[in-house]
C-alpha cells in the first residue's frame, strides 16, 4: 500500500467517523466529502469502492442500527424516527423494512428479552443488518 493509498483511507475513515458521530444531523455528501478533503463525486466513488456501499446507505445503516436499539425500549416509532435524524416517518419505515426485513412496529412489538443484560456493542453486532443478507446469506439470529 502506497503512502497515497494510506492517506486516502485515513481521509475516508475521517468522513465515516463523522457520519458515525453525527448521524442525527442532516449531512450532505458535500459536507462529508469536505471532511475527507475530496470533491463530492470523487468521495462518493471512493467511499463505495472501499466500503461497498454509498455514503447515504452507510449513514442510513447507522440510523437503522440506532433505531433498532431505541425500538427495544419504550419509545414510539415516530419518536425513534425523529431521534435518529429522519424527518419522514414513511421513508424511515420503508427503509427500516428494506434493511431489517420487518416494519419498525413489528420489530418493536417482538420480544427482545434475549438481549436483556447484553452490552449495547454486542447487541448491535448480534442484530446488525448487512448487505450480505440482501445477497441471500442467512442472517445471524439470537436463539
């Protein structure tokens, strides 16, 4: 790996870290690209090449992960939608169902007792949706 490749990866990680930290805010590709010191078009192409998904898909994945954690609590679907930075309940619900495979309401109503007492970082890994699932591989489920 060349020094230029390492520098590019560091820039992309900086942008990804921004999305991880600020997922609740409205983030434009231009703003995230500035964090990576790249033009928006170049950033989008390189981000997808390195991480396997577009910056928007990555940001929505972070929002969906946080929404799943909040839905295991006592918040309403609307409150969760707003808490993770989405402004449209319909778009949030559609994207949630696309990524998770069920609506936010049905996810919220399921028994999540198996995750009681499990640290959040472990629960997130156990319940993480992935593009691998969309490719047809079996998802990891709790027994």
